[in-house]
C-alpha cells in the first residue's frame, strides 16, 4: 500500500544570528515556527551552516543555547524523537566544519529508522539523541571537512559536509548538510566564466556526490541541502547589466592589478550604474534582483546545470537568498557586498525525485521557497522544501 509522509527540509546559514547576538534570533525563530505550523510536517530536517558565526570561539556557548531553544519550544512539543548533531570542535582546526543538523519526528510517524555507520545497519529511532562537540565517535553521522588542497589559499576554511541516513516507512534516504566555498573577490569572480571559485565549488560538490555514492555503503536516494555558495556567472551578468554603459577598469598605480570596475550611464549625466570592487557590488537598480523573483537572472545561475546527470532541483520561484541586509528595518534589501545569488539550495538525486508525490496543478503539496521573505533573517534567507514522500507500508 502506498502511504505518504509529509517532510520539511530547511537549510539556513545562521552565522548572522551569532554575529548579531539576540537581535534577530526571536523573529528568525518565529518565522521558522510559522513555516512548520503552516505545513504541519511529520518529519523535519534542519541543516545549519556557520553555527557560531565568524567569532565562533566566543559564540559556541550561544550555539548550544540556540539548539536547546528550538528543541524545547512549545511549537516542537509534538515531535517526540529528536536527533541533534553539532560540530563545535573549533579547537581541532583540521576537521572543524561549523555544521549543525537537527531532525524532528512527529509522534504520528511510527516507522522510522536511522543508519549506524559502524554496524552498517538501520536501527529504530527513539527518544532524544544529542551530539554537541566532536562528532568523531558518533556512529549515526558521517562528517568530513574538505581536503586542504581543494582551496589552498584558504587556510582557515570550515567548509565540508555531514550526512545522516534514514528509513521512513521502508523508504531509505540520505540527508546531506553541505557548505561549499564562497567567492573571495568580486573582481576575480568577474574575470572568467566559469569563475575560479565556481570551479572550486564544482570539484567540491562532485567530491561530495562521489563520497555519498561510493561502495562503502549501499547508495540511497539523497537530498543535498545547505549553503552551496552558488553565484551567478559574473562575467556574463556584468556584460548584461552594463550593455548601454561606459565601462572603466581602474588599475592600481604600481601593478597591473584591477582595483575597481565602474560602469557609467552614457547619457544620464554619467550616473554610476554599477561599481565593483573586491568586496563591493553596487548596482543602481537593485530591484531587478527581486522583481518577478529575479527570474530574468536565473539564466546566469549555471552552477547546478553541470550536475544534471545526477541532480535535480524544483523550480526556483523566490529571489536570491543572499546577501540580505542585516539591518532589522530593511528585510528585503540586499547588501552591496556581493552580487545577489541563490546560495542556499535543496538539491536531490533523480531517484529521490521519483518519491515525491505530485498532486494536481493547484495542489500545494510541494513548496520550494524562502523562510521569512519579509522579515530580517540575517544575510541568508533560509530555504525550505516541503513535500509528501511516497512510501510503502508493508
């Protein structure tokens, strides 16, 4: 008999919550609970990146508190099984990822098992299991930081991935929390297409997919969700945005290195249309990133298409998820630090897509969207996928 389990997957880069302690956390949580309440899922997976923020040494204590607040909240009281994994071992530089994953199982969902990587078998899930600290000895999670040679210039990178495996009513799934490399300089990102950063991310993502599909464990349909740091193809985009402008490249006096790119409107009193520096991307008509959910720019979002042999994604109908202003009063405004992009994503294997129930056109059984579109959620808007998982109940 075919049965359904309602599933909510959420990914959120929460660095802002710790860098601006307390300021946005309450609203952020309220928006999360609102999303949970409106969809009433039976299984929830929350994947967090940058737990503790930039100043993680000072903030790790707050991180534990953040997880405790969610877990003990009134809104989550009907979820009687909870699994928490937080890598907060910042002392061990070579393996620290700042990833945190939380899984909630509703009391109505009976048949759930979780994989134990040591005994290579699934076991029934019961009660609360919390692992905050080093996850090395924890047999229900697999965690890896990317090898150093993936991005040699970055000695301190915390990027990596963490996976858990589940069986919901006889349907096995891999859930992978991932954080890929960011763009360090807007100017370098504009140089070539694809950019050097895009190439780094591609290698890292291919590595993750190979790791979760290799022969150590039986491969399962998978959901890969996290902060992929995917960016728009900057070279093509800048050409498009500055079609009718004068483009000046300003170089540093001593070297031949580009210091800034300035695009001025030809006729309109030389108004600056676009100004790019290492950490500045100021475009005059910022609304283009939001109108019609940024649809006109989706053609520059190319980084997933390389993986279409193994990965699918639901249609994006929300504006770029990053970099939003961290000013409380400007919840829909982007910061001028980076070109807005769909960094936060929920990707799935072709096999996983087959288990998603698709109703009639007007059916709201599948939703791919942002959490808190009109509330300050920090520099990343969390992204969620809600769907009914087709399962077999024998």
